[in-house]
C-alpha cells in the first residue's frame, strides 16, 4: 500500500462510484433545413433563411428532409444501434423566445436508433460507452444579447440536429474529454458534422451522479454551457468535488441543472430539473411516420466508412506504427488518406517508409500547412509529390536540408520536386571529380586551416567540410566530402614527409 492512497481527490476520490452520461447534439451537414427548404448554413444576414414553416406560422405543414434522416441512420449504424424499422416525430412543448412555434419537433417514442455502443481510445487503452438512443430534431434560433436589448436570428431555427444520448458509462472528466475528442473525429469521418464545438455545431451537455459502490445511480445533476471538451472535463471534475463534499457531509444532492461558468471555474445553479412529462410530448400530427426501405438502407450502408479507431488499429498493425503515430494520423480522415496514398506511390518500400512519412507529415509538412493556413486537401502538396521527394532523398540525389527547402518550394511554386531540383540546381554533388575540385579550392583558400588539419586538429576538419558545403550551396554529399578531404590531407602530409 502506498502512502498516496487515501489522499486522492477529484476524479479518483475513493468511496464513490461516478456515473457520467453525455447528451451530444450535432448539426447535420444538410443543404436545407429539417422540415422546409430554407438554406441551412452559417454566416448569412440574420433572418434571411426563413419561411412560414420555420417561423411557425399557423396552418403551415412541415415536410421531412430525407437527407437529414439518412445522415441520422448513418450515425445510428456507425454507433452499432438497432435502427428503427419505423421512426416518427413528436412535439416537445416548451416556451422559449428563439423557438417560434413554442414546441420543438423531436423524437420521443420512436427514435431512429437505440441500444448501441461506441469504443473510444483513452490513454493507451480502449473503453466502451453504450448509446441509449439517437434521435433527430430541429434546432432553435439564436439569441444575441446586446446591452439592454435582445435580438433574435431565426436562420438556425429548424436546421437538423441529431441528439446522441449515452448511458452513464463514463467514469471521470478525463474520460469524458477523451470521448468528446474522439466523437468529433467520428462525426467528421462520417461527413455528417464539422464537429466545431466553439461555433456550436457540436454541443455537449453532461449528467453526473455519485453514489456508494453497489448502490446504483445517485441523484443526477445536469451540466450545460460547456463549449469545449476541456470545459466538459473541468465542469465534471468540479461536480465530483462538489457532490462528494455534500455526500461526505451527510447531505443530499439536489436534482438540478447547473451551468459551467468558465470565469469562476465552477458550476452554478440554473434551474431545478423538469421531469420528462413537463414537456408534454405527443406525436407530431403533421408528419407521417418514416419507413426506411431497402434502397434507403442500402444507401446508408454505402456511406459507412472505416471509423477512426478501426483505422488507427489497422495502421498500427499494417505499417508497424506506434500508437502515437497511428493516433495522430487518424484524427482526421484527410491525414490518414494522404498518408496511405503516399505509401501507395512508394509501393515496394512502403514498410520502411511508414515512419518517415509520418515524421514528415507530423513535422515539416504540418509546419508548412500552418504557416500558410492550409490543409492537406487544399495544398499544392499531393501524395505523389511527397512520395517523389522522399524517393529523391532515399536515392541520395538530395540531402535532408535541401529536401526541406524543396518542400517549401512546392508550397511556394506549386511544381513537382524533380522540376524544382533541376530548376534551382539543387541536385547533390557526389562524383569525386567535382567534389575534389571544390575541396582543393577550399584548401587553397584556407592554408592556415589546412596546416592545422594536417597537424591533426580534428575540429578544423569539420570547419573545412563546412566550407565545402557552403561553397557548394549545400549540395556536396557530406560523407563523400569527408572521405575525400581526409584523403587530400593525408596525401599532403606524405608529400611533406618526402620533401624533408
Ligand atoms: Zn424555412
């Protein structure tokens, strides 16, 4: 038993079991809204993407956006849910100024997916979170508070929102943070959401309860207003402290909704929780139930892709990559696609190249992209160009420093590496005649240094090699240069000995 035990605080506080569930909302990437043909998108003039349907005028009828339903079924399938053979919509009644109808079209009785699970990486292991359900609903508008007035923009009202409700299988704030980072990657792989938490296209509420081990769930507290995965972790860690403090003191935890306040690093009370019946859910009478047919389900199946964790494990196995390397390469599908495309060009030598390609992508390529505010998808660097550059390096036609220069030039000039090397005169000098000429010139320009080198001063040899590199514009092949220079110094010594 170590001294540390019993002194733990926070997520590791002994004596309580921690149950954390997440409610994640993702904005689906559809062209139009969920129940009308208004544009679903961002950055437009306020209240321009609106019509009688999404403004909740009386007497209008909603029409279901099939693309939104397709994306919802896709997420449900990727989450290993049981997909509904019949799905329908319900009205969730509550008043809020940014919701013009005073009810939200959502799903309560027959959600699109139920009873799934998702595996996600945390630390160097893999954990499982069960999915309670996946349901489709519409987003509300946006309120903008400016001084004494509040303004409302209804452009977002009625855009399709997918809610994913997990079972309370998460055990710490740290796990919740890891889960959300992975989930962002997951929805981006599926091309159903851009996953931007700061802009609110991926939002997360959490519920958390603590209880004595074996006593089941405790009284649930809901947490809102966390717009980054880091805030989700901090809010949950704060709640663990707060609730265990109450329980330690023999008090009970009130069932309520609390807001994360980032300025105070604390959660604060928002409201006592409504029970589900407060929303008076009832079936939406204006929308018929949706029965997915074979063709629809076939289309959904076609869009299922290899998910980030599967891909990470495959890259580790197939190319012998480390966990860190495979994790980095698979966060974005674009990076993983690029990596594999480079190796495909390199073909035969692919195994030996995997770590090299990763190092370039994670190092110099990333630097170039960041400096130019580009991504792999819209940069002049194609997989073919990177592969060619690495082959030139491998064949010894250029060396490392020049290769980095060529990479920059690909970004600057948008040309192939072969062309750039010829055009810039970058090819490595490795034939003995040319090298000898360069070395002899350097020796005759530096008679003092040559004398010292002959006297056996090792560091002077380094200086002379440096001068040769400099005079060749970095193109002299370093090892060959070192050997030839040593030969010339020895030869000079012999000559002098003979003269004596
Ligand atoms: Zn509309």
